[in-house]
C-alpha cells in the first residue's frame, strides 16, 4: 500500500497483520521501503523484540511504546530519511 511505503509526517500509524511466526517476512516487508526514520515493535516476547529491533533498517526503534524518547538520545534515519545518527558520517 502507498501509505506503508511513503514517509508521512503527522499522526499516522500503519498496522499490518502477518502470519504467526513469520518474523523474517515481517522484517522483509518493513525494510522494503526507501525510508527508515522510526519504527515500532509491539510484542510480549522480549527476545523477539530485540531480534526485530536489530534487523530493522530504522534510525529509532520503539519497543512497546511509540515516540517516547530522551532529547539526549542519538537521532537520525536510514536510507532517504537522513544522514545517519548524530555525529555519524
């Protein structure tokens, strides 16, 4: 869908279903975009959350929350969403 591939700024959240256990398929869909500013993972399984957060091509990955961060935390994006983290290349 267009909304899942574009970088929207505003109160927009895309939630999509996936087959139970298809974590790699979810990662493939999530990373199949030209953008990568932020993402969110919601799960009861902390090991799954950590695995997914390491594989996502996004500058910020929120786990079981969204848009809660500290101003001192590094910020930046991947792909067309920026030039990497603060003080990066």
